[in-house]
C-alpha cells in the first residue's frame, strides 16, 4: 500500500486517496522513527487491523512510504 505522510500537521487524520497514495497527516515530527510509528498505528486503525500486520517496506526516511499488509 502506498502512503504519503505529512508530518508536523495540525492534527492527526487519514485524508484519503489522491494521486495513487493514501494521504495521512500526523502531528508527530519525523525524528527517530516516531512519525513512522504514528503512521503505522493510524493506518492500522484505518484498515481495522493490528499494527503488527503492517510492515514498512520503503520510505523509512521519506514522505512516500510503501507498506506490506500481511493477511
């Protein structure tokens, strides 16, 4: 799943799909992987799955990320 992250936003929200990416805004700054953890939790909540079923494949230090969803 392709995700576009907007760190340091005013509030946390899943915006929706645009340009082939699911856009997620998070208030967490992108330091020490904190934003990645927040986005993983938000994505899991959005998909109604456990966060442990998501794996970040690409984009550890970029705004465009790719997640693997394990069934």
